[in-house]
C-alpha cells in the first residue's frame, strides 16, 4: 500500500531531517536536502501529486509537469545552434547535440560499448543481464524496454492495429507496417557506405556493418566466444545447455535452431524440396543442394591457409582449422574433457549417461553410436565394404582393414 507524504512533513525539514542525514528509509540513499528526499520517496510509493489540467496525466514532480505542459502549448524554448532543431527540455537538447559532436560518455562495463544517452546504456545492459522488467498484464510476457511492451499490448487490446493492404497482416504501429511493406515493394533505403549493400531495416544495416568493423558485442559467459548479434549468442549458448526448444509435432524430433526446424518440416509436407538433377536426391534448402552437388563436381572452394587443404563446405574448414589452433570449445560438464566438434561432445556424454539409443532390429543389441550400429549390422548382412588393395581380402570395419594392412607393410628380416 503506497504511503502518502504530506506537505506538513516537508516543513519539518530542519533539525529532524539533518539528524537522519536525509537518508531514504526504503533504499538508504542519502540526499543533500530534505525536499529532494521527498521527491525521491515517490519513486518507492508511486505517488503522483501534480496533475495536468488539460489531459489529467499525473506526475511526481512539479518540474516534470511543467515540461509536460509544453507538449500542449507547443513551446520549444531549447534550440540547437547547429541544426536549429528545437526541444521542450534542456536535457533533450543536450542529448541531441551529441548527434553532432559524436560524444558518447556512457560506457558499458561488460562489453565496453559507448552510448550517447544514459537511458540507452541502461537498456543495452539488459541484453547482458537478461533483465526484462516490463511485464504484460494479459499474457505475462516480459520485455526489456517499455515501448516494446506498449506495442505488444495492442495485440491484446486491438487498439489502433495497422493492416497491410496487400497481405492483410496486422501491426501494432504504423512504423512497423511501413517496414513490412518493403517486403512487397522491395525498397531498401539503408545503404552500407563500405560495400554499398542495401537493407530494408536500419537495424539490419547496423548488424551488417559489424562484418566490416569486426565488432562482436555479445559475449558467451561460458566459453568467452563473441558474436555480432544477440540472437546468434542465444543460439550458440544452446551448444552448452543442450536446449532444443523446437519440436516437430509429427516425429517428435527436437532442434536447437529454428532454421533447422523449419527445414526439417519440409520433409514431412514435401514442400519446396530441391532435387539434384544427377542423382535425384532431395534437399530442404537450395543451399544444401548446392553443397551436395560438389560431391559430383568435385568442387572444393574453401582452402586452409595453414596446410593448403581444400574443403567443399565452409563449416568443415572451420572445424579443420581447430587441428592447427588446438581449439576445443565444446567441454563436457562432467569430466571437463574438451572436443573440437559438438557432435563428438554429444557422443562422449553417452559414456557418462550409459545411453544406447541405437538398437539392432535383428538381435536387439544396443549401441551408443549410430556408426557402431551400422558396423554391427554388417555382421548380419555379411557386407564387407573395406577391401585390401594388396590382397583383395575384405573386412566389415575400416579398423579391421587398417590392422590387416600391417601384415603387408611390416618389414621382413
């Protein structure tokens, strides 16, 4: 229950307040004078005693009300001497002038990014802390900025929804509608001044520019790997947590990334499958088809700058480079053993859990690795795919062939 602070309390500001050093009884913050303490108390009590006589909006301080009244009167007494733009408050003018000066006095103590406004820094820091203080009263969804909450709530109230006249999609703000309409018009008004690439959204351009600057402000607190975008960091963190939030309703398969999940769904609905014109194999994305076609063409466009080895896939080169650097970013949380590839970590963890999900349909023997199951099944089929090039003897596993070859290569006295 909020406590009302009367004006009579303000009059007792002399002796009694000084004895208590003007200290806030809620948070122990100390103020130079008792009147400032009274104003600060309203932060805790939520009390707003100053009312606008035009729109009835309430404020905690008389100064804030005075600034608000300029919205109605149109008075903008603070003018920028560079661009002549005017503002209702001196603090807003001061923030604006940093656009011209480039001054960014507020520094993030986590990623060392600088900001022109203290409020922008405060919002930015929530990306690191994960704090989302603005909660929707309809669905309990939380947001890190108040304006995003306001837009979101319009979904529930149907207040002033803006509709696209081409596809009928609804948006909570006219600005979001305008951005969406660029999907239909193809308009890309934001251009990179380094490579001339254009984008439909200013935020997308900002993220793109980090490719040129090398800026990676989002850092993983587990392995210290850094990323240029927040959503990429969140996707990466699932490598450590093992979280797979995207579930296929048809086959119950789980996915860590939404892109992989959407591609998988095309398998079930047979939608937009891309077929190889050489072997008729189908793929869920055009990119996967292009990579596959290199099996037929022999193309290997990715080259290791250390040993000059060539690779067909960029991600394979990335993993290969760890042979040279010794990097092993995937660490077992049970025995601290590290691996250069995530799938090797997943395979290793089954040693601790004892999980053997791969079962032989013939003899019901179970295996921890799918490769071991395939090797085992050759016992039943009689397949011996690994042939010796010295004596034409064949073996079920590559390991058995490698052991056999020692018979031919060993030096005889």
